[in-house]
């Protein structure tokens, strides 16, 4: 899910800064070897509406959107990436069907 609510954004940004400061102050705490990713996902609307949301983010971050199984735009900040994702309804149906069996079969 994603939001542009000013309070939520401010809380998120403060949390990122606290994390960065904590890691800088505690050099023995490990970090991912190859970086990490912050992902936001569209959470409502038709496939076309979700694609439009990703296109708006693409314009805001200055990075083209690409289509594979999902519709994605991303921007790298060194080893950290910001990624916005829209999952098409057919992919979400497949995912939900796959996980509907979770816990039903045991070895």
C-alpha cells in the first residue's frame, strides 16, 4: 500500500533517518551485502488505474516504468532502491489461488 498523507510520509522519513543514524552509530550491526529495496504497491482500482498510478510515480521519480509479470518503476539510491509496483488482477488471482492451499497438505 502507499500514501501521500503528510503525516504518514513524515513518520516514514523520520524512521528512515533514525535507521540510518542507528546504523552509522553501530558499525557492528550488519546490513544487506547487496543493498535493499523499499517497495510500495498499488492497493485498489482496475489494472488500468493501477498502471496510471505507477506511471505518475514514474514521472515523479524520473524513471521509466516496465512491464513483466507486474508493472514496475524504480529508482536506485546507491544500494537502496525505491520501487513502485502494480500487480495485475490475473496475477493476484493466481497468487490467491496458490495460497488457498497453504496448510492443507502436509508431508
